[in-house]
C-alpha cells in the first residue's frame, strides 16, 4: 500500500473510534440548550461554539457590540474567525445539507487532509515506522474528537501542518498564502510570527557553519513580519466595523468574566490569575498570591524539560521552536479553563516525540491511554450536564 493509503487507513480508524465515543455519549445526552435528548450525531457535534460558527455562517458579525446589564461587552460572534464558517456555508450551498451535517463533513475532510500533511511533516524528521506511529497518536489523541465536530480546529490543523511543512522545506512564498488563510481560521498569526523570528535567529547564528548568507534569511524574516501583521488583522477589522479599538479583546475577555470578573487584557497575567482562581475556588485552598506563581513555575519547568528531552530532540530545532512559540503565546494571552485543553491542539507535532520509544508495550499502553483520554474529555468538556462550567 502506498504511504497515503496507510495514513488514510489509520486516520479512518481513529475517526471511527472517536465517532463511536461521541455517538455513545449522544445517545445518553439529556435535553439541553442546543438539542433535545439523545440527539443525532451531527446535532451533538454542533454543540457549544458550533452554534457561534453557525451564527457567523448565516448572519456574519455585529456592527454594534452587545453589552450586558452592567455595560460590559458580552459574548458575541467576533471571537470566531470567518474561514471555517465560510467554507461550511459554501458546502451547504453546493450540497443542500444543513449546517450540522455540512460542518461535520468539512471537519472530517479537513482532518483527513491534515493527517496526510502531518505524516509528510513527520517524515522530515523521523523514520517511516516512527512517523506512522505518530500518525496513530495524532488520530487517537485525547483531543482528537474535536477534529470531527463543528469547530474550526480541524481546518486550522490542516493549514498549520501545511505551513510548518513549507517552512521546514524552505518554501516561503506558498507558505505566505497558507498563513494568510490560517490567520483567519484560528488565532495563530502572532505565535507563528514568533516561531519564524526564532527560526531566523537560529539560522543567523548558524550562518558560518551552514554557509548561508544574510540574503537567505530575508524571505523567512519577511514571512515573520507578514504573519505578525495578519495576527493583528482580525482585531483591526473588528475595530473598523464596530468602532471600538478593543472590540476583539473585550469579546474574548467576556468568556473569562465568570471566573475573575471584567477587566483589561494584561499580557502574561491570565495564567497567574487563573491558577490562583482554580486553587482557591476549584480546590478549596486558602487564598494566597503564591498559587499562581507556583503553578506557572511548575508548568514552565515541565515545558522546558519536555522540549529538551531526547525524544523531543528527534523532532529537530524548528518543530521544537514552534512548540515553544505556541506555549509562550498561550501563556501570554489565554486564561486557563476547560477550553484550554482544546487550545493545546496546535501542539500536535509533539505526537512525534511520544512516538519515538519503540517498546510494543509502551505503544499499546499509550494508545489505550489516549482513547481513555478521549472518553474523559468528552465526558468532562463536550457532554452537557445541566449548568455546565466546563465548555470545550
């Protein structure tokens, strides 16, 4: 069987496992704000933010920001970027399908494409056997059900994998087109810009050893500037349409107001605030300003140790630079809550590091653990159980 055939077989098997898990939970899903009891798979796959994407596909974005009773910006469609709902709307028009089935079709097809590109990306740094097992892990990962529901993650992973592959193979011009679409699919332009800056710096330090000239660094440097500009484009568009310079950030902050109240975005503060909140409100520990500091220190140490571990080094410098860049981006702007697990999906190249050990017992146990993780994530984050404060 050709390489793409093997990869598609693995991808299809992974999607069947996730489908079985989602269908099992759908059959036991009580009536909720989005569906009646025991909804069909497509309806169950369109819960949560899937309805926001549906609103964007049908109605676009509000010219006037909605506010709550206290005058603060409320949750609204500006938090959701336009590429995924536009693609689903196109499929709806071409096929006559409703939103829910069309969204699932787009997500599944994007995931199959992403799996093929992911394998090619892994083959740049790993042997064939290890790359194939990394595809297995990618396909059964604890968050992999998100790749077949009405969320933009599947399309974003496809574009991100393609962008990483093009950068690693030094094809910067086509990468620019991919990045342009990616930046309007999920927030990623600033993280990718940081990755490209680090990519350029590493190559600059290695110029003498590799024989490269400074002229060779101009294309990736220009791409870093482009990616950064595109990362700021969506907030600028929201400002232009609504007249509020903070329209996008105020919208994003509305989702964390239930935890820490309303405020302004202070870079690198959310994780300290969030871990303080979870320590005192989630675990019932006494209030202390040290919980956030301690939590961030532990997470940072684990991230550094992981990136410097021998299996991670097998990924090469560039993929580890991406992992570090995205972690720094998450640390800078996101508030830790149940949806943070979903936000870890762009770290998917790390599957290659987990695939390095060749022990059969290790690999079997890891796959079982991943499938158990899927069940746990759907139970905790996707299934709706009354008033649910653990959105995916």
